[in-house]
C-alpha cells in the first residue's frame, strides 16, 4: 500500500468520489499543503476505510476498495472526574490517540468542576471534535464515543443503595425505601464492560468489568476494561462501596487527566499484547 500522508473522516467511503468536508479540505490543502497525487486514507468512523488520492479538490479519487477493520476487543473505556479549564480536552485528545473506545466525563461527590446545563451541548461538541481530530492524526478507523458529564451513581448504576441529589459540592446520597424497585435496567449492548449508559436508568447491581483507580489497588487487567478515575479530592466512601473492584495505576498520586491517560495506555497495551499483567503490576506488588 502507498504511504498515506493524511487521514480524514467522511460520510461515505464507498462513493465513486469520496467527498471531504470543508474543514478537512482546508486542513489538507492549506495546513498540510498536500500535492495532487499524494495518498490519503478516508474512514467513516465505523470501521470502513479506503485508500484515496488527493486531487487538490474536495473530492478524493478512490485508489482501492473499502476495507472493514473490526473493532478491537474488548472495548475499553475510561471515565474521569470533570476537571477545570482545558484539561478535559487534553485528556480526550490523548485517550483517543491511545486507542480508547469510550470516554466518559463524570461528576463525583468530591468533584469541584461543573458545567452549566446550557453550556453542555457546546462543550461536549467541542470535545467530540477534539476526538475526531485526534483520531485523524492517529489514523483510527473507529471514532471513539465521548459523552457526559454524568453523575457517578447514574453511570455505574447505583440502585437500592441510594439516589442522587445535586448540591454545590457535588451530590449526596439519600436512602431509598427498601420496597422501592429500581427504575429499570440499561438496554443490552448500550455500553461496554457493564458500564451503564448515561441515558439509561440505573441498575441495582454493581457493574461487572468496571474498576475504580485507587492507590494500592490491584493489578489492572482486561477483566475490567472500564476504569474510572476520581477527582483530586478522592472517592467518597459510597463510591468505593458501589464499585468494589479497585486497581492501581502506579506508585504516585496523579492528576485526574494524567491518571485517565495512564489507564487508557495500560488498557490499550494489554489489549494489543504489548504488555502482560505482570508488566502492568504497580511497583512493590511484583
């Protein structure tokens, strides 16, 4: 295959002429300054890719058939407590480059940062664009899912143990009546590794395949392909009780965005077979 100098996402890779969006056309022509005849790969973000030739116009010339790349298994996901400033953008960018399939921003009991409800669509749209650009840079065939912010109990499916009430410092738990049934269960396939979709009702069971990142936790493995990273203030006791599987990301205390990237890199390396569980074991636990 010819050396690909750029990668773009398009609506239809099977079209006779592959159309590039206005923003990507500007990037290829004005930023990268491609010359006609150079090879560009195009993907629909759902596994289909095609080798094309840059023509200098918004229409790429196909140079082969569309090829499907299955999504790597298991799907890996990282959730991290919402942070201030540009830190979420940095985390989403790096997690996308690492190969994470799903990135979830969450609010926790000790989480300080908050997005005003009217700002959520704009901020989330920005993060998804950051992920798209990072996926172009890293030549991904699959675009990651980026969602949130969602409250931790809703995310992991806290059922009978309590429900959430918002407050300025985060949320707090109140005891639900013992006879009250849970609101429902998440639809099958809604999220990988037992993680409840933010749009889905809560489940009474502690989620399978989900782990919290904590100091002195167990060795990370693909048995928990979803790792949640708390805020700098740490996890609340109810949160630690809601998800009993705890994993360590190293011997030091990391910022939320750094810990999220560490989790994503370790999960991706384990899935790719670049390291084994012994390699991922924190220092002092060998």
